[in-house]
C-alpha cells in the first residue's frame, strides 16, 4: 500500500521489520551454538536474537503458545496494564522512568494512551496472535 500511495493513505505501520536467516533463527531458538564467522554487526545481531529467545521475550513465547487464553487482557484494564508495563525488562525500565519523573523517553501520557488503544478497541487478545502466527 505504501508504494502505491492510494488517496487517503496517511501512513503504514510495520511491526518487527527485522529478518533473521533461518539457520541463525533456529540456532538462537535452540540456545546456540553461535553460527561460525559472525563478526561486528552480525555478532551483535546474534547476541540480540539469542537474548530475545532466552530471556527477553518470554511474553512473546507465552502469546505464541496460547494467545486466546490471555483473558485478563479483555477482562480487566488493570490486567492489561500490568502485563504491558512489565512484559519485558526494557519496557519496564522505560515506563518506570516515566512514572519516576524522568524527562527523556516515554511520558506517563504515552503509557496511558498505549494501554488505552488496546483496551478501548478490544484488540489486546487479537494483537497477541502476531506471536502465534509468526512462530
């Protein structure tokens, strides 16, 4: 759509635009070993992918296994907020900084608006399907 630029198109949202070669992805999912010959940016990318599979994205693994069972997302705005605030260490640090009065990065309003988008549109559970469909 973005390349065709139809009238009325305001923007295009992409999610998880990175691509990982199959052999690297499979090795990272298995916890290693590191593919031979990685240097510089490739080595950093390997370390990032390995971290995400081993520690950084347990939430995505959970959503990838049973996305429709995440009923707290639909039953309680507090359940949804608690998951979104603490679903990974990087998000928790950014959000905590916003609520501790930090001036850089996210604001409290950013956090509330993000949670509200999912809650008010009823799309929290369906958004988890990305993890199911992309595994």
